[in-house]
C-alpha cells in the first residue's frame, strides 16, 4: 500500500517541528485498518513526543457542522514508546470507527491505565498543543488542513473538577501548582 502524500507531508512537518530522532510506527486492527504514529525522542532527556498521522483525513464534524479540517492527536510524556504509540493509535482507531467523537476540551475516560497500569492518572483531556510553542498545531498540506489536539493525562479528581467547574478551573490549578503534566506519576492537583 502506498503512503498518501499528505501523510508524508505531515510526517516531514512533525520531524522538522520536533527534531530529535523520529520514526513512524504502525498498528493494525482486526477490521483491516491501521494507524500510523510518528515518535520523536528528544536527545536532551525531554519527554517522548508522538503524533498520529492520517487521522486528519477524516474531517472533524461538530454538531453536524463540517469544520473544514481534520484532527491529529499528539502527546508529550515521560513514557515508554510502545504503550504511548498503542494509546494514540487505539484512540485514533476508535475515532475513525465512530466509537468516540473528539474536540477541544473532550475528556476520554479510563484510557490511561490499560497502557500505563502504574500511573496515577486515569483519563486524558484534549487541549491545544502547548509543548512545542505557539506556532505548532496547524498544518496545511496538499489534501487539506490538519489541526492537532494534545493529550494531557488527568486524575479522577481532576476529571470531577472539570465536570463541576470547567476546564479553566483545572488549567488554573495545574499552572498554579507547577504540575508536570508530562509525568504519568504526578500527584493530582485536586
């Protein structure tokens, strides 16, 4: 199977933006589909960066309104490569198959523990990418536009805070506490 030009362009964009040593890993599913994830290991002991490639082929639709772009998922975590790739690929597969709808501010419940059983976090919150700077997060390629959402692992108590008081309340607490949101073993801020 030939890799679409848009996927190669997204991979090249990520490699340029992130630097470090990059490689693409694929995960196949029983329904015949597959998901590719680009991984970048920072040479300076930073968190492992990973992004889906090709999820943005599917246009994001919110409230039955096409948005004119597709979404890729990314993460920066102090984590092992294999479970991080599997986490991103499995979420992308669920989105593609219609199992999950995603948008800015979406919380995907109970997705961390199957991949990182020792983690103090249980869920992921989808936010604007912030780890790579303001310029990262939107990329126009030959087939359209890709917009990234970054996964932030959160605890049960943090999930309840978002439900009760909104995302800004959690963001304020994370910032005020100086929480290392790239650490799957961090203490909850709530």
